[in-house]
């Protein structure tokens, strides 16, 4: 781990108590120390949000606290912005969307940032994206790749319908899918589409981007 347990513990305590300024100080400190964006995302933002989810599931924090922690984390992602756009542009682009009925968008935002870090344009179009709108966006932007995020296993049907819509309209389009929803299954659905690939982690995503 790059981030120490002490720093993580302090950050989590500040996040849960809504102390934004203290969270900013920790994150800015890590950025000043030139932490890799991926380490910051996984070891601080993802780890703490997974812990928030666990505490919420165990009734140890309220929905309000979970919403507050999410809002703070979304704000903190902006601190990373100056680091994102320093890479040389490679002339490629990706659209990143959450599948229908999927309101978890933090992971998808991070995926969009990883594209930017690697010199791509990463167009993040947000939570609960309707298939029709995504099709219009693909027409307009003509991306090299589309990335879909699924956090809930119950979103699988929506993702499958979205994949049907995308692949029938754009049979040559390369699509990747990922997210926590796949912990419970769904890879078999993805495999039935020739140009669609399940990508398990940000590390695997970076490999794909670099070899694309
Ligand atoms: C914040 C949150 C919410 C917020 C989201 C707001 C927002 N702006 O995003 C709101 C309030 C909307 C919400 C609602 C719900 N939530 Co919620 N939520 C969470 C929480 C606490 C954090 C999510 C998060 O940001 N994680 C951090 C990000 C960085 O992680 P990530 O999403 O996994 O993304 C990473 C990877 O998966 C990957 N990735 C993601 N997408 C993609 C795509 C590609 C292509 C690739 C390569 C990689 C990739 O990259 C990211 C970086 O590594 C999680 C807890 C958890 N374990 O995540 C619960 C959690 C996901 N929610 C849960 C539940 C149950 C719900 C609700 C059903 C609750 C309810 N009864 O209403 C609703 C469903 C809403 C819906 N239809 O989407 C459960 C799901 C359990 C399950 N078995 O599926 C969880 C796990 C909490 C829990 N412990 O029980 N939630």
C-alpha cells in the first residue's frame, strides 16, 4: 500500500464527520507528494467508500452520512483534475456511461479519468444513461471505445438491453464493461457479444488503453 493506515484512518474519520477542509488537506498533500492517481483512487477514495457502504449496511452510519461522504468524494476528484490533462493527446476517445437504472457513478467517473490520464478524451455521461441518448452521443462523438459501468447485479438486465441496442446499431464498436455488479455474475452475458469485453480492474483497464 502506498497510503499509510494512519493517513487512511484520519481521512475516513474526516469523511464520515463531514470535515471537507481536512479531507482536502490530506488529498492535496498526497497530490503534492506526486502520488499516482490510480493509487489515490483505489487506496483512498474507493477503499473509504467501500467502508462507508459496509458501515451503512451494518446500520452504523445513516443514509445522510453516506450521501455526504459521496458528495465530498465527488468534490475531491476535482483536485486531481490538473494531473489528468498533462499527458500527450493520442487522438483517441471513449464514452463512459452507467447502465440504465444505475445511480452509482463514482467508479465510472474514475474510469473516465483513467482514459484522460492516458491521453484519451474520456467523455463521462453519467448515471442512469438511457440507451437512446447514448446512441445519439456515439453518433456525435464517434468514440474508439465505449465503457459501461454496472454496480448492482440487478442492473444486469438493463445492461444487456443496452448492449443489444449498441451492438445492433454499431456492430463494429468496441465496448468494455466493468464494476462491482459483476462480483455476483453477468460475465456470461457479456461473452455472448463478440465486441464486448469485461474488464475487472483499473490495472486491466490501463493495460487495454496502452495496447489499444
Ligand atoms: C455511494 C453509494 C450509493 C449512492 C451513489 C451516488 C453516486 N453519486 O454515485 C446512492 C445513494 C445513489 C446509492 C444507491 C443505492 N445503493 Co449504493 N452504494 C454506495 C456506496 C457506499 C459507494 C459506491 C462507490 O462510490 N464506490 C466507490 C467506487 C470507486 O467503486 P466502484 O463503483 O466499485 O468502482 C470501481 C470499480 O468497480 C471499477 N469500475 C466501475 N465501473 C467500471 C466500468 C469499467 C468499464 C471498468 C473497467 C471498471 C469499472 O472502477 C472503480 C475504481 O476501481 C456502495 C458501497 C460500495 N461497496 O461501493 C453502495 C452499494 C453499491 N449500494 C448498494 C445498494 C444496495 C444501493 C441501493 C439499492 C440502496 C437502496 N435500497 O436504495 C441503491 C440503488 C440505486 C441504483 N439503482 O443505482 C449496495 C449494493 C449491494 C449489492 N449486492 O449489489 C452497496 C455495495 C452497499 C452495501 N454494502 O450494501 N448508493
